[in-house]
C-alpha cells in the first residue's frame, strides 16, 4: 500500500520521491496544502474504490497515517 500511495504522491502532486517516508508529514515535510490534500483524497477514493470521511482526513498527519488507514480498509 505504501508503494501505491507513494506513486500517487509523485504522479499527482509531483512530490519528490526521496522525501516520501512513512514518517514524513504531509504538510511540513512534503509541502501538501489543504487543497492538494483534498485532491489526493479524491484520487485515493477513485484508485482504491473507497470513501474517506472528513473526520478521517483530519487524522492524516503523516504518510504512515494514510497508509495505515488504507491498509485498515483492505
């Protein structure tokens, strides 16, 4: 799941692949703003065929948070 999510970050938001780790913070380390996060969530929903609630999005601080969430749905 980490690799699939990493691909989304690189392809959709042009995030530097070398900066993407499970500990990397979406905002502080990767520079993802709220609009980009919304786009990323929509892309995840499309790619993985899921719905992500607003309350869950607020818990996404690190790449690992998102990966853990995605893993919990499978």
